[in-house]
């Protein structure tokens, strides 16, 4: 008997579960409400509302940091000028810049008063919300809506994920692409979660219909793995994880396994052809961060500390302990139970790309950055969701068995559900409470590691006393960061925007042109950011040598920002 085509769709409807079918039977399995389509819609809308509320709270407050300044200056270019960056160190980020350019133009057309920086951060928040919803769909499809809901809420609660959801960079887009690729993989490998993996649910359909049904699964999956490789170079590390998860999927006959592996090979071959150019350009030109603060040959302890920071941001170890404990329980389920294959695929998704990223960082140590590891957070949250659901289900099952002896059906039906609900809220509270200080820290003005309040106040006072005074900012990254807040600071005599160069930052202006631009100016303000332990200098910067200037005041602000007020001395007769 053929199976209705509607059952083959990739939807978040939970699989049909028996009351004792595996350790992940939900506490509410017998409650038909969770199985209704309206319930799924309510859960999705509720998760979306919670996610967007959390990710956008105080999104405009933190001062921008260097990478956000790079994104801001990149968007000064138009579409074809962005393609010039493919020849430079920002080649891996060009797809993100193109998406961001279109997003900011659309948002500002609808909301003209929003700043470019906030619009860019909103793109990250929307991508993070999409990641939550896609993760819910993936987990709900395999382990039920209850586990999917917990996975989504736990991902929202992770401070490290919220940090990148409020940053004007493309890392949550990478997380979204990676999570979507795993959902597409799941739909390709298991067109109907009630069917054995290798069984063709369209076997009795006409050949044309079978081909179309196959394309419906293959095309989205191919597009998803192309997207994850194009959106960021590290996305390519999802491919080996997909291959390993396919090869190791249990309960497959030899012929079916061979067929699945060959099909995956064909899909990846097509995807490789489509993504090859962008990946080759990214690898050939991308340099990664050039700052010297990356760890060199990190120890095991430093690695574990970095992983903890990726989860809890600035929070204490307890902020990640609950999540890790739940994830361990979810990982244990990979060895037994109805959902062992799915749990095992989550473990592969968690570990394989992370190990490959660490291997890449061992070769190029400047890549040892937690922002590149963001794709391990969704599977970690999914495993934790499975663990939390298993705890609630186990409690409900024990209470149901004990209360069933009382001969009171209403009590034995509702009390286990209430107990499971209490335990679930307790688990979520234990995860959220220690993370609240870290969530507050990242939303403070200095939450992104930068504080511009002092230097901007100095600039404002100098401008008020000296209208039209030239403000010189020698650092390309410093100029970009300050221009994020005050677009007028883009007018910098020391640097100029050149769309023909393959870097996002402004180009140094020739010394002769600087002299011409400063003719007739009696006062200048020089702004720079020095290391915190650097001595304060009252010397005229070498770039302005020979202009007959003297430093009249030196004012220091937070985090090494310094302002030199200079005046032109009388020229000897």
C-alpha cells in the first residue's frame, strides 16, 4: 500500500510513539494536543517570539568593535565593488557582505531612521532566530515536539550564541546554513521518519512521480551544502560530518548503504562543482585575523577554556555545566533507544567539524577563534534537549507506573504530566539563571570589548570649541569603528575610500595630499588607540612632521584611546 505523499514532506510533526517506546518517550506523549498541527504552529510562533525578543534586547547598546567596523566600511561599496574584495583577505566574507548589503538597503527603505550598524546586527539576530526554528524542526521531526521545543529554548539560552546574534558579522548565518544543511540531510536520507531509512516510500508510484519526489529531496539538500560552504570557508567542514553520518547510519542493508553512499557522493560532487570557485578564492586569498592575540600552540586546558567561553561567554563554569550535563545524557542516548541513530548523528555533527576546525587552527594559529566554532552550539543544544526530554519522560513514566496502582485514572494521567512540567521548568531555570549575568554583560556598552564613550565625548567637546576642526584617525580599523557611530568621521584627511583596492578599510592618503588638505588649518585633533600599557606621548606624529605643529594637550580615554590636540606654530620669517 502506498504512503500518502504528504507524509514524505520535511515537517516538524513528531513520529508516532508508543507509551514505552524508548527512553525518549515524551511526558506528554498521550496528550493529543502536542500532536495537533495547531500545536506545532503555536510552538514555532512562540519560539520565534522568544528568540527575536532575546536576540534584539539592547542590540543597539554595545559599542562596535573592529570586525563590525570592517563590515560597516565594506558596505560603503556597491554590488560590483564588493566583488573586488574577492581578490583580498576578506574574500571568505564577500557572500556575507552581499547579503548584508541587500538586507541593510531593504531595512532602511522600510525603517529609514535605523542606523546601518543596528540594521547589520538585526540581520544576525534574524539568522539566529532562523537557526532556532530550523533546529526545532530537525529535533521535532526525529524525537518529537517536546524535545524540539527544549532544544530551541536551550539554544536561545546559550550566552555564546546570543553574543554572535548581536554582532554585525556573518557567524549566525553560518550557524543557520549548517543547521539547515542537517535538516535537508535528514529529509533526504529519511523522506518519512516512520519509514526505514533505505525504504523508498514512492516505490509503487509511476517513474515520473518517483523522479520528481526524489528531486524534491535532492535539490534542497544539494543547495544547502553549497550554501554552507559558500557562506563561510569553515562551512565546508560540515561535509565530512554528513558523509560520516550517512555511512554510519544503523539498520541498513549492505545494498541500501552502498546506494546511499553513492547517492551522497553524487550530490557532493555536484555541490563541489557549484561551490568550488568561492571556496578556492576564500582559501587562496583569505588570511583570517591578523591580530597577534591568537593562542600559539594552545594547551589542553586553554582549549577547554576556549570551548567554555564559546558556550558561556563571560559567565562562570556553572553557566555551561547544566547544558553540558544535559548534552552528555543526550549523547548517552546515542547507544540505545529508538532515537539512538538521530542522537548519534548529532554527536557526529558536534564533534567532526569542531575537530577539523581545531586541526586547521593548529596549522594557522590565527584561526584559533571561538567565532569560527559557532556551528557546534546547535547540536550541543539539540543533545541537551534530548537529555532534558529523557529526564522528564523517565520521571513521568515512573510516576505513571506507581500511580496506576491507585485505580484513579485522572490522577495517574495528570500528575505525571505536572511533575514532568515542573522538572522541565526547573532544568530550564537551572540553565538560564547562571547565564543571566553573561547575557547582561554582552548587552552593556562594553559588551563587545570596546568602549568609545570617552573618546567620542572628547571629540564632541573639541568640535564644540573648534567648529570644523579636522579630525585625523591613522588606524584603518579605528576609523571604521568610529565611523559606525559618527558617519561624519568618515571624512578623515589621513585616509580615503578607494573601491578599487581589495580591502575593506580606507586607503592611506599620500603625504603630499594630506599637506594640501590641511593648508590653512591652525588646529588638528589626532585620534588613536594604543595598547593599555603604552606610555603617553606628547610628540607630533611622524606622519605630520614638517607641518610646524606642536602638541598642546594629550587626553586619554578608555581602552587606550588617546586624543592629541595640536596647533600650528608660527613659521619663522
